[in-house]
């Protein structure tokens, strides 16, 4: 019996470590509430299996890896002292492991959110479970910011279980240099639910759709279904194992041992522990098969593979960009809400507020930050999200996920208002403007006219007595009556209330409001004599339909923007049923970029918007404003508004559009900007970690588009350019690159395209976001000698152009 399976293994792999976990999706297989409750139950099941098998021979012990700390925290808070002690003992004895991150991320977390995720567990619990590995699976990239945050917590191992083949081939273990002379041992596997299972089985046992927990027509596997332990089944599994390992070896695998993972194979995701694994591995080793197999936890397996690899591993540095990050653009409303909430939290974190009230808000801040972090968890919806977008499973999960953006936004707005009121409670009547940002602010302050509660025509600054006239503009009259068509703008699709009622909004200019400064203004009933405006220091060149195509201020040697200033472009499937490409597995699988481009152009077309009206402009004391309506076949309306500062190189661009519902469509929307230089690679940021386009990037990672913190910065000999897209999170360069699977970074980096919508995903994300959408952008230039590019300064600069000061009428 002991000699069975001792024939020489032609591949060099002599040992296999098997790691077992449930793949944690917050949704996808079931509603998020069901997933949360199930994961708590699974931890109990795993602990029971550890305790039941503890007294068996070592080869029959049961091991479990908790891939996310969030379920562990939830379980811990609900468990008895006895169960907690048993769990802590199982971790201490090496039967259960808890990894460092609370869940699997889709790569859009901010620096603050990464820090929160690495401090998800209370210190006492973190010390009890002592995580050693950061694990991210079912994603195809991992931001360097996450690795840096993990490193600061003592993590030296990264495991990435990708769900596709777009990453570099043949590289399993490598040294990832993450910056500041710091590095981690990275393990890159293709797949996460079936690698170990597929080593012994010809086909998946999982059948049909991805069944919900409540679907009694499907059940988890039981003895005799899979991982059979009779002699005949084991011999068949051994033969297949040898074949599979030879295939891995022929692909260049260099080590004599390998680590493979497995979930349950009932559903693959959100699966319970599988007791059969311990019996199968125990029986395999008792029969003396080669390779030997060890059932173990993640860190133990990686420690051994690191020893086996020795110093013979590749070394890479730079960003690990994600191929599936484009799915986030399918939910522009929610993404914008999450970004606004993030800005409010940064404002709340300002030192200008009374410490006692900020201390009272700590629990709310923590809850808000946790929800924003969870918003960026990688699962957005049901497996039916695209196929059956309006079924209860799809809509229910989408609603639950959306709340993780809207709840933090509402809570953050409330907390900021409390800080404002507390700080100003003894200031006396007036209009107070507060700047919580770390950069000075110059710009318009807008107010509903009726909040002034009187017939006022001007405002006087309390400290200097400088007085300026109020500027009145048209806006909404909620619950008002529509008198004529002039009361309704083209973007007012419901046409229930008028939105073009004169004098409903009022604004005044604030100049150089310093960081942390509060400035008070008093309403005045009489207007002042019109003062001469700021001299026009900007030269504007107009293009078709009188829209600006070039802007340059005095003192600049190059334009601020040149060619494209908020042009709208789409990439659309030509076929009526909306052929979707998959960015990882790819619909365009041809080996050369030229062939892939030919295929994409055959099935897709690039279409630009056209002018519907000539641009109109209005000049005031401080700014010049251009407005224009465009038209595009996929949009009910398309409007753009460009505000140009007279006295400094800065523009604000507002894009409003109405996407027509089209569940059958497959399309990407872009807003295009042209800069005046060539061969200048921008600096980007993800999670607060700066990287340069064309700089260090792990081979085979995504170059078609980039997940960013909302800004890009260019450094030239004469100055610095900051582009800010506060409502968007993805950019590409040169042209629409979706589907091309670029091998090199785009050379036309001066053409920046913000990706504002994308429904190319074929699962998981909502299929058909439609209706009114709004996107805000800013571009600003500063002289080179006035600053240097670093992450903190750029984040402060970007936050300042994204967020206006807080305003209170008291």
C-alpha cells in the first residue's frame, strides 16, 4: 500500500500545500445581509472542525484561513468567552489564521481608508490573531498603497488570487519593492476557488447558476461527491494530479513545492468549510502518494515556499494596476457620492474645529470611514447583475451597496454642519465662510437667496469693511408653479418645478481665504457703485461653435489647455445586442496589439459629440463663463459650463448629461482634455501613493486605464499642471484604450480622458445606470519654483480645488 503512487514525478514539484477558505464576497451569491450571517456561521463551523479533528493523527487535522478580518470582528463581538478562547487557541496553535485586510478591495480606497482597513480590528484582537499575510483575491491588481499600509503593520507577505489571465504569466513568487527600501514577498496565483480542487478532479462539482444559500435545490458536497477516499478514486486523482503538475511545470514553474487554494465547490464564493478536505489529504498521505500534501494555513505555506524559493525569485517594483477596476465606472452616482463624503471627512479632520465636539464625533467618523471602505469592497451585485438587472437579487444587492456611499455622505454632511455651528455659535449675525482645506481659496460663494431673509444687494466684509455687490442668478423654485417655457431649462427633464427662476441664487467672491481661516460678511441692503473688474490676463482662442480650444495667461510660456477642453467621446459596441468584452479574459484575444485593435474597431466605434448650440459667454469681475449644449445619440442632453479665472491660470468645468436607458448597450463615456506638451508623463495617485505614467509598473498589469484618487499632475520646465476630476476615478491617455490590452503605456500622455461611465462588465456590476449625471473638473497651473511635487502637497492641492469652503448664515 505504501508504495502506490511512488512513480517518479517528472515535474519537479514534490510537495503541495493546500490552503482552505471561503471566498468572501459582500454580496454576489446572496444579499449582503445573508452573506454576513453566513460568514459568522462558517467561522463557527471551521472552529468546530478544528476542535473535532484536534485529537486525530496530525495528517487528519483541519485548517482554516479567515481571508478577511471583518467577519472575524463581527463573529468575535457576538461570541461567548469560551468560544473566543477556543478561537484564540486555534490561532495560536496554527489551525486557524486571520489575514490582515477586512475584505477584498477593488483598488479605489483612499489613504485614510487603507489605514482604517489595517486597523479594522481593535488592538487587543489584532494582537491575539497576529496577522502575517495580506490577502486579496478575485481581483486582478492590488494598489501599492495597500501594500505600504500593510507593511506599516508588520505584514511581509502578500497573496493575490486573480480571477483571470491578464497578469504576467509564469511568475508565482516575487519580491515586490514597494518603495522607501521596503519590500514584501508576493505570491501570485491564477484563480482562488478551484486550483487545489482541479488538481484532483476533471470537472467542477458545482453545477447550474451560483445558487443562493436559500436555494434548496442545490446542496454542499457530502462524502462520496468529491475528494473521495476509496482506493480507486484516489488512484484516479493521483494520475490527474501528476498530469496537472506537469502542466504547471511546463509553464516554467521553478520550485519543488507549490501552494494551491480551495473553497468548497458548492458555490465557489461565500462557501462553508469542507470537512472532506482533511480526510482526503490524510488518506492521500497514508497511502504514500507523491507528491506529499499538507493541509495548512496561508502564512505557514508562504513561509515554506519562501524557503524553497530562496533568493531565486524575480524582483519587481511599482504599481500593481488592476484590470477589472473599470467596473467601478458603471455606478457614477454612487462613486460621486463616496468621493464627496471622503472630502467632507477630510474637512472634518481639520484642526480648525473645537476639539471637544470632534471628540464626540469619533464614533460617527469611524463608522463613516468603515462604510466608505466597505463601499470599495470588490463585489457590487448579484451574479445576475448584467443578465437580469431588475430581478430582486440584483436590485436588492445594488441598493444595499449604494447605501454605503449615500449613508456616509449624509452622515459626513451632518457632522460637518455640527462643527460649523459649534465654532460659530458666538460670532453674531452674518455670513461666515470657513476654509477647512490646507490650501488658500479664491472663488465664488453661492447661497439660496431666501436664506438671507431680506432684500439685500451687497455684502460687507466685517474685518476690512470692503463691500461688493451680490450677483443674482436663476435657479430652482421648489414647489413653485411653471409660468412659461422660459422657466424650464433643457436639463430639467421631469419638468415638475421651474429651475430657471431669476434671482433664486446669489453669489459673492472670496479672495485668498487662508487655510483654517474664518471670514465674516454682513448683508447690505444698498448696492455699491460698480467697481472695475480684474484685468483680463487670459488669452482665449475659440474653435468650432465659439467654444474655447486654447487658454493662456500672462507669465505662461505654454497654454493651460490646448485642443480639447471638456470634449465628450464614447466607445460603443456596433452590434445591436451590445457585445461586451472582458478586460481580463478578453474578447479580443489576438496575440498582437495591431490585431486586437482591428478586432475592437470592427466590433466597436469611437463617436464624438457635436455642437447643438454655439457657445455663449458671460464676463463678470472675476471670471469668464462659457456654456454650450452638445448632442450625442446616446444622450438625451449634454451640457458643459467652463468657468475661467481672470487673474490666475485656473478653470472649472461642469459636465451634465442624461444617459438614455439601454440595457442592451455596451459603452464607455469619456471627457477629454488636451495639454500643450508632448512626452511629459503625468504623476498619478492611488490610495495616496504617487506613481508616474511610464514609470515602474509590474509587468502584465493594466495599462489600458488607471484607477486614481481623482487627480493627475504634470511637471514641465516652466510649471506644474494639476488636473482634478473629483467625481471620477479612472483615466486613460491618448485615446479610448478599453479592450486593447496595451503592452506599453500610451505615448500621447498629453491627451487625458476621464472615464465617467462604463458598462462593459459582464457580471457583478450594475448594467444600466441612466438619467442625470454630473461631473466636475478643474485644471490649475503654478510656477515651478513655487512648489515641488510630493504626495501630501498634491493631495492638499487636489482637495482644495474639489471642495469649496463651508458657509453658514447665522
